[in-house]
C-alpha cells in the first residue's frame, strides 16, 4: 500500500533494513490490512459498535460519548489541515497533562495523517528544544497553562512556527475556539498501515533523547496482544490512572486500549496524590487503575481505610514491582495486581500475567504475540534459572529516528530492551535489574548523564557522577557524587542549592535526592567515569 504521508521526514530517517527487528504477526488477530488509520478504526468505526453512545472521555466538568468525541476530533483535524495548512507526515508537538483536551488533540493529529510528538508537562525549555531539534515539528498544540517553557524553546528553534493553545475555551485564538465553527466532518487520512502515527521520545542513559517510531499498524497490533489476552477490559469499565499520555504506558492504558474495548477513561483535574486517587476511584466508580508500584504502596492505607468496591483490575508497570507491594495492595483491596514490563520502543507491555496465572516474584510470561528469551552477550539462550539479557520479538519492534543507538537495541533481528532477567522452567520471567545505567525512580526513567549535565552548569561543581541508589519507597533514587571547585563548602545549604538548580534546569522529578561531596571521581586512564565504582561506595 502506498504511503499517504507526503512529508517524508520520518520515513527518510528510519533505520536501514539490516538494523530492523523481525516483526512477527503469527496470531490470526494480527493479520491487519495494509491500509488503515488507527483513529478511524478505533473511533470512527465505534459508530457501528454497541458503545457508540456510551461515555468515552470523562472529567469533573464534562463527559463525551464516542459519537460526540468523534465530532470534536474531526473539528480539530479540520483546523490542523484547513487552517494551519498541515500535510500528512508533518510532525505536531503536543504538550499537556492528562485531559480530555489533550486526548482529543492527539486523536485529531493522528487521524489527519500527521505525526504526534507528545511531551511531558514537566519538561523544561532545554529538554523541549532537544525534542524540537530532533523531530522538527511545524506546529505545537499546548495546554494554555504550559506555554511559557515551550515559547522559550521556540525562540531557539524557529522551525516550530506556530503554537496553538488548548484548554482555553474562552480565548478566541485557542484550539477550541478555532474548532467551534468547523463542520465536524473530516475524512480520515488514508494512511498505509506502516505510515507513522507517533514519535514517543524517551531519554536513554546517554541523556540524549531517543525517538522510537510507532506506526498505525504497531498501535493496533498492540491492542490485539496484552489488552486482548491479559487485560480483557469491557465496555462498562471506567479507567483511571497517573501515567501521562506523553508516555506510551499512559497513552495505551488511558486512551488507546480503553477505546479498543469500548470503555471510558476518567481524567482528573491536575495531578493525583495517593489519597486523592483513592478518593476519585471511589467517587467515579473506576474499575481499572494504572500506576507505578510506588504509588500503589502509598495508596494502600487509604484504600484499606476507604474500601474500593468498584475496582477490579490494577495494572502495575513503569518499574519493578516488589512482592511486598503486591501483597500490601492485595491485603488492602483483595485485588491481585496485574504486573507487566514493556517499553516505549515496542509501545507497551510484552511480559505479564493476571489472576491465577500470577506467580510470586515473577512479572509473568511473554504476552501472546510476543516471543522472549534470556540470552548471553553473544545472543545464545542461557539455561533456565540463569541470569541473562532479555531478547524479544513480536508484532512491534524498535525503530529509532536517525539514531546510531539502533544497533545497540536491535541485534540479529531481536530487540534488546536492556533488562536482566531469569526465566524458570515454566516460562515465567523474573526481573533482576537494568542492564544499563538507567535510573528508574517511582516509575520515571532518568538518565544519569542528563542530571550530571545539569549539575555541571552550576558554578560550584567541578565534576560529578550520578547513579541510582536502591530505595524502599521509590525503587531507586537519583544520587549524585560531586567534586566542588575551590572556595565552595560542601554543606547542607549547598545540597539544597544544587537540588533547586537541577529542578530549575530539567524536569523536577530528575533532581538528585542525595548529594555526596567527594574529593575525586573514579575514572579510567582515558578519563571515562566508572559508575560501577560509585555504586560500590553505596552502603
């Protein structure tokens, strides 16, 4: 099928064929047509499903049915194509928290054949600038409350020519105001299945943003794996959760997969606290919850005190789930948590187990449609019970946008997510650790070099090294070892100053919760930082 995307920017920057993973479509439900638009499949075709008039998007202020959402999406798509002159394949940056406005904007971008580049609300101008430089969006749709950092980034990146605000219904220039006068009838772009739907930026251990490329086929194929076989959502489900729509964990769990099932999603106003999430679950009768283990652990006492009779499925992902947290939550709610591990490179969860299939200490088995094994450094499968690297194949695989790190992630047709696992005789996978230097803290990925770069921008810091330190509450915390320049005292006041400096430079969740001042850092003869020696300094 011929591509509908006339802007070939992303297509021209895909990895060469020899660096691509093997894509496997062996299940009957993975036999998808060569021409499809994922929004047409999930939203437009809902008109012929039993849930056409059922709620799709909910918030404290309004509820939209599938039919109503389809009209709103079409109006926004008309603005993008008719008013802003965008053509299929153009990138559109999206900046916003979880809201009905953000969800509608994302769906409109993809329905129009454009490429969605969603970004986390916490990102600062420097980080947004890196994403803009890599993806070259021509238009941004931004929550009206989050424009300042984006406009700062735009000044240094003039390729982003237009910013349109949403969630500002009374502003005559807002996306809502522009869309209000449109017809609400927009034909979906006739995209090929392998046309690009989104770039989901992730920051690796180098601190430089990577952009996994995800196609229309990829998203719909993922709907037929973990959601169909493990999650098993129903049209009557009300889904709630904390992961941002800018993360594929949140995009799948809080938009795409509920749509596939005909369910609805509730978006709270503002961020959740553990207590407020429990209160909202109870108030709206939510039945499915997505969040990270840290949050479940903090929610448990509130859930036990209040009771959550409506809740039936709790999905944990984003970091390793300690068995103690699983048992704490089960004691509080009676629910056996649904654990899973996935990745931005393959969109969502590929190892998981639910219900009676759960085995204590294990994440689960390879999800139907995926094939996983534990291998040594040469790619040979290791004996069961032996620690090795996870290798993965399935209907979705890694394609980085214009990035030499593709060769590290894909080897001999297999995806290597960078995790160390043990597999038992029954096929269950037991997570051991990250095989690289990624710090996973409370469900967020933090690259040590990115934090180091921020610290080095402070005039007191001569050198620094950043690692993850195991932590009972957050899984890991960011810890920095700093060598100071002469004339600076390594005291508590400077710790606070450096922490505030990092929060002001990059996303605040990346700041080092511990800073230790040292006389020198361990380095090789060629000057490379030896992070493993820093880990040896931990108690």
